[in-house]
């Protein structure tokens, strides 16, 4: 653990409490240095050069912490943050992270891996600190086994809920997240990776012979050394040598395959190296043959060096490599096409030089560190700036698009997190069953999301299982009356059972809601509240509360002829009075009692009522 560096020439928009900006970066592993680690290092150094503070939180100690020390970047090693999923230890890691964030008081938390991306945003949200998650390739991307991808999608949806923005390092990843509804469109952004430039003497000379091929990749399931080896085994008539930079658990297996294919004498297993730029300067062709990717930085390193690139056409690779212009793209696992493309490069020095020069130009135009930093800092300014503006203009009665979550008591927030996570895990089979029922009923979307007004007027989108026809809001009021013709067959059952509210566990995880609190209203109805009634906006909205229990079958209390008049004049004022009265003496114990009362209102016979 090191001390923070102090510096005083801020470039980012400031939080009011300090004259400079403090950003905490978080990543899970320190035992390796991958793309996410280099990304953090480059951004941290840039922030320090701008006069701001950058601090890194990382699990354990290892090569990455050694690199941080060498570069003068302050870091904190987290004892309990580990890569494998260990529920009890992960719980301890959450408290460890929260205590550290509370002491550091950063203006922003930026996470760069799955485990850190789960724990840090939740810890930050409980302290009112905004967070950004940068995904260096989704865990459910193309090439991942279908069953695993399905589980990962659910996990990623929960993981990004507490983040205010999700930066994707490729447009492919952003579109993938949109396709599988991982996060709402307004939360998802694309900022391509960028690399600092190298001095001219580290530029490669791809036209030279004999041809040296290089691949920078760990030996693990994601990378496809086997396809590369089989293609090279069919190119024995050409003069080539292959340098493999990287280490990993499958290295010995790859070496055995090279022996079997009789190419071992032409392959150099170099292990992990700290002088990649120097080694690429001595190469003629760069390779990245892989099963799945996000937006690999190793390709940008090769383009920066002026090398032609041959890569698998997966993930966001085609956003950097232009097929036939800066290199060649081959379908995943296609040995024959890979062999043919390599043969072209091995026998044509002028082609290697032309593709390499085009790659260098493309790097200069789009993928320098300056490009990435400019776009990333713009996101930082937006998130930090909106938080500051919200702090400065908390005008009673005005809706605020603020980012800060409510300062709930720690005990209540922790209970919410534990119960919501347990509920999502235990009820996941029921979620799947309900989703299937909705799809079989009318084939429409499974979820319904609507803008609601939360704590201190903060706007958020509530989750529900869809119970009405897809264009319901154009066919009537925002309220649902008894026997509403817009309800689907599945929707009637879900409404009677209240199971349509279950997805609000996602809202609880993200901090928009609690288990117990006043039901959040739509902006249209909040606009009708008196100044006294707006006091309810000082409370964290919830899935249930005494008012919800008292008005269990609310649709039956509305006048079908004029439901909004009855709601605004009678029901809503009564609900607000009851919610405000309960808030005066609410405790965790009383919240448990309200939840028990809510469960007690459930009547199985109501599910089959016509």
C-alpha cells in the first residue's frame, strides 16, 4: 500500500470539496498485466500529468503492483479481492473496499474487471460516489459456450446496475450489450482503446527477410494457438520463425502440439515480457488468432509499430484491422484461409510494407492515447459535473437528474443488497418461468421499464414484468383499473399475484430503491404534489411500505370513468401521509415487519380467480 500523490493543476471539472479531482481505479487481479491493466496505467499517468489524483485498488500483490510502483502510481492492495467467486470472502472484500473508499473520498470510481466491477460500484453507491465501468470485452461474447453465456448475461446485468456509465472499448461490445439488454442505451458508450506512441527507432521493417511472426497472447482458452500451429505446419516451404510472447496455464499443451506438428524448432516460447515494443520492432508480421475478443490492445501495438496484422474476425477486431488494407481478417478456427493469408505475406515483401504503413496511418488517425484520453475525460467530466451540479441546485420541488444515490443507513443498505442478491439467485428459476409465460402469451417484450421519480427527485427507470399490451400507454391512462382491457392473459395473473414487481430487485441492487419505502411515482403525478407532499421525495422509494399494504388492490379502488381524479385527489395524498408517518420511526426491524405483512397479503386462491 502506498500513499497518495499530491498535485494541484486540475484539468477535470472539480467536486466542490477539493481543488483537484481524485479518481480511484479498480481491477481484480495483480498477478498478470493485460489490456485492462495497461489501460489503467496509461489513464492514471495522464491524470497525474494533468495535476489530478489517480489511485489504483487491486487484489493482492504481483507484477501489476510492481509496475505501478515503478511508474510512481499510488495503489492499495486489497487482501480479500480475488479472482475466483468465493461468496464469504467476496462479502469481506465489499466491506474492505467500502472502508477504503470512505477514507479516500474519491470524486469518481472507475472499474475494469468483472469482480471489481460488481463490488466497487455497489460500495461506491452506498457512499454516494459515482462510478463508471469499463468493459474490456463482455463475458458472454461470441465464442463463449451458450449455457455459460446465458449465466454471464444475467450476472453482467446486475453488475452494471450501480454504474452511472458503462464504457465499451469497441462498438461491437456496445451493440452486444444493447442486443441482450444489459443496460439502457443512454448508459452505454464506446471509447476505443488508445496507445501512447513510440520513438521512430522502434518502428518495424516488415519487408525484411527472413520473416519473423509474433503473437502476444496468454496461453488460455480464449486464445487459439492450435489453429495457428496447424496453419503454420502447412507452410514448411517458407522461411519463417514464430515468437510467442505470453504465459499461461496452457503453455505446456501448446508446446506439445508444436512438437507433434514438427514445428517446435521454429517456435520461440518467450513467456511474459516487459519489452514488447522492442520485440515487435524486430518482427515482420503480427498475429492474433483467438476465439473471442473485445478490442485487443496488442493489435494497436502492432499497428503502432507499422506491422501488417493477421487476426481472427471476432469481437471488435474489425474496428481496428481493415481486411486487405491494414492486414487480413480470418473467420474463427479457419485453418485453410489463415494458411493462405500467411502464404501471401510470406512471399510478398512489398505487400507486408504496404499493409504495415496503412496500419501505422490508421493508428495515428484513430487510436493514439490522446484520442482515448480526450473521450474518456469527457465522460469523467459529465459524471462528476452532473454530481456537482446536483449538489449545488437542490431546489425543493424541482426534479433533479442527479447521480448521487441516497445516503441510506449502512445497515439498511447492506440488508437490501444481501436480500436482493439472494432473491435474484433463489428466484431465478421463477424469473425464467415468468419470462417464458409472457413470451408464449403474446410474443412481446418480457420486461416493462418506466421513468419514475426517486430520492430527491432523481429520475430512474423502474423494472417490471410486462403485464399489458405493448402500446398500452397510448390506449389509456397511466393507471390500471380493475378488469383493464389492456391487460394480457398472463398480465392479469401477474397483477393479481404481484409477481410483476419482482424485477424491482434490480432497482434495489442499483440503489434506486429499497425493499421498504414509498412507491415511486411517475413525473406527471409528482408535478401535482404540494410543497408539503414533496417531503416524500426525501425518502428512498421502495417495493412496499405500509401504504402499499393498506392499498393492496389499488386498481379496484379507482373509478374506471375517471381513475386519475380519484388517484390524485384521494389515494395519492392518503398514501403520502401514511408513508411520511411511517418514516418518522422506521427501523430495520419495522421494515422486516412490513415485508412480513406484504407477504401475508398474498392469497393463493386469488391467482385462479376469473
